[in-house]
């Protein structure tokens, strides 16, 4: 039996989101523990905490950001699927109404109105998806940017330390 596989049951209140490290990639790169091992990264994290009011290496901060990301991703995916569905049905209805309704048909505008309403719902779903992305960025954008900055600093310092002396960049 594979040791990496484990069965677990997660209990949560209705309407809440559970978020753990093993729920897929959220922030790429080194773990917070690895980043904490570098004094320059820790010092930069302290500067960020003084400037922005949160510790970008804190498990609490990262778990909260991960939870909000998961919540917003679910909403975004739902709106994306709705927009796709409405677009397919709307353009299909528009094509059928153009091709099959004769020119002299007195209620031709009804067929076009139905297509227009469906395409308007598509536009509404796209707008909601964009709003969700903006909310996600406003909620956790600073945490993601700070963590990526620390990742970059860590990579930069450890790439330079592995380069042989006198080796050009």
C-alpha cells in the first residue's frame, strides 16, 4: 500500500470552505519552513509585516489566503461554466432563429429576443466572474505578491550561492 495515500474525513459547517496544504497547488515554490531558514528572507518578511500588517510566512496568513482562494475559485468556476453554457445555447438559438424562421414570419422578433436574453445572461455571468477575480485579488493579492517576492529572494540567494566563484552570470 502506498504510504502517501491516506483516507480522511473532513467535517465542516454548511457554507464553509476547508483548506489544507494537500488540496492542490496554491503557491508554487519552497515551503514557508524552507523560506524561514534563510535570514535575509526572514528579515524581508519582517519588513513586509511592518509595512502591510501581515506576516507572509505565517501559516495562519497562508491558510486564510488559501481558504479565500478556494472559495473564490469555486464561485469563479461556477460563473465560468454558466457563461459557457449561456454562450453555447444563445448562439445556437440565434443560429436556429436566423436559419429556420421565414422572413415574413410576424413573430420573428420573439426568436431573436430569446437569443438576446440568453446572450445577455452570458454577459452577466462573465461580468460576475470578473468581479469575483477582482475580489480575490483585493482579498489575497498582497499575500500572494509578498510570498512570491520572498520566493524570488530565496531563489536568487541560493542560485548565487551554488554558482562557482569567478563563473559569469
